[in-house]
């Protein structure tokens, strides 16, 4: 009895041809798969390595190491995949001679430079965020507006330089691009003069720093008063005290007067107080006691101007004025101090037996005029009585 005949197992190449998958039998496929696997492993390893380094960097006091690690994550992934893809395409080109490889090198260089610019932009943004967060936590005097301006300027510079370098690597003449940009800039300048005026107005705010985010500003020239919330390159957002947002073009700040009450050193108390004319002999003692009270008050800045003097003979009062400054600049606390000062002044006036005057008018009559007035009043009374009798009859 003869043994059964064995059927030959089809080769991979025959199977691939049968299902129209002939590329699976190509000699370059294992190399390409090895490149893809290597890039995947490198990305996974870089991900966990950066996470470990980030935990270590979080324990340090500097803000740059945290920003460096966070900024490197996504650009590093992009660079690894671009490099791996270009290497895989190079392997395919070596075996098949595909013409697409002519575009691989410029594309790879462009993407790598774009990834480096992306990394720098992210680094600047994360570093500025860390600086502001650390400043807010420590309470140091770092200016938010300055940090924000330097961050925006740095990112803008990186983007411009990256675009110029990419154009140069692609074979464009940078000199021609700059010349075209100069001619185009003149045309754009005429077409967008308001936008450019706002841009330079914002630049003036960043350089001169008349105010910064979080400060209270007002303009006597315009109906602008509130707290600065945002300073951009085109406009500044001010939150009014009724909570409405006011969007002010930056160019306006170059032509108007802006007051910044937040930066005041003291708040002023300026009041005029009147006592009765009957208390003229007590005026000197009242003024002296009020001045002594202000000089001893813990919330009054005695190093600033402090004046208490009899001021004028008013229509119905003898006026003296106080002119002094509080130590606090906080709005609510200032009114508490002012209330305390005014109540103490009222107590001093009362302690001297005087009274605060209010508008009155006294009519003085001469004796002859008084007698004539009395007679006329008496005659008027008799006439009224006689009329009443006639009415009764």
C-alpha cells in the first residue's frame, strides 16, 4: 500500500501574487517595518523618559527646566516621526527608484525646522507662564505686562526667523522676499494705517508702562474708567465698575491723558467744616485740637502735607478746613479712616461746647421799624376782628 502523496505548501511569494499583494514579498518591507517599530519604540521611550524628568524638574526652584521638558514633548515626537518616515522612504527609493524621493529631503528639512520653531515658541510660552505663576505665589514685584510683552515679542521673532530660514532652504531668495516685503509693507501700511497705529500704540504701552494688567485707570478726556484686564497688540480691555467691558484701541492712548490711581502714594482728605458765629471765641482751640488729633492718628501720614486752619467767614458759618493724607491707598479702608477722622472732629467741636453750623438767616430790625411793624400788625388785627364781627351779625 503506497503512502498518500503530500501537497506542497505554497510559498509566500506565490500566495502574495495570488491575492494581488505582491509588495508583501518585497525585500525592503522588513526594513521599513523595522524603521517604523524603532520609531514607535523611541517615541514611547521618550514619552516615559520626559515624564520622569518632568517629575524631577518639578522639585527644583528654577522655572526653565519645567518649561523645557513641557515644550519638548510634541516637537520631539514630530521630529522622530519625520526622520523615521524620510528614512523609510529612502529605503523604498533605494529598491524601487521612486521619483517621490526628490521631495522628501526638502519636506523633511522644512518640517524639522518648523518643529524646532514650534519648540522655541512653546518654550517661551511655558517659561513666561511659569514666571508669572511663580511671581504670583511669591508675591514679588514682577510686572505681568512686561513678561507678556517679552513673551509675545520672542514668539513673533522666532516665527519670522523660522519662515525666512525655511524659505531660504526651499531655494527662495531671501533678499527678494525682503524687498517684496518692503514694497508690500508700504502698500499695506497705507491700507491698514489704523491697525499699525494700534500696534505701535500697544508697543508704546509695553515700553512706557503707564499701566499694567490689574490696575485702575481713568481718562479725563474720554469716558474710560475701570480695571485693566488685557493688553493686546490691537486693543486694551478695561472692565468698568459696572462690570461692562470697554475695548479701547491702543492708538487712543497716545493722544489722551491717562490717570493711574492704583499707583498713588496716599489718598487725600480735603474737607471744609463750619461752626456757628456764636462760637468764634472757640475757633482757635478747636483748630488746635483737630490738628493735634490728626498728627496723633495712626492712619494719617504726618510726613505728607497736613493743614488745619480757619478759612473764611461764610454766609452762615465760620469755616475751617482740613487737608491731609492717609497712609492707605485702598478705597474701602480710606473711607473707614475718613469716617473716623470726621467723627473725631465732630466730637472735638462738641467737647468745646460749640456746634456745627447749618444754613440760617437772622433778620435784625431797627427800633422805629419794629414799632411801625407792630402798629401795622395791630391795625391789621383790628381790621380782621371787625370783619369777623360783621360776618357774625
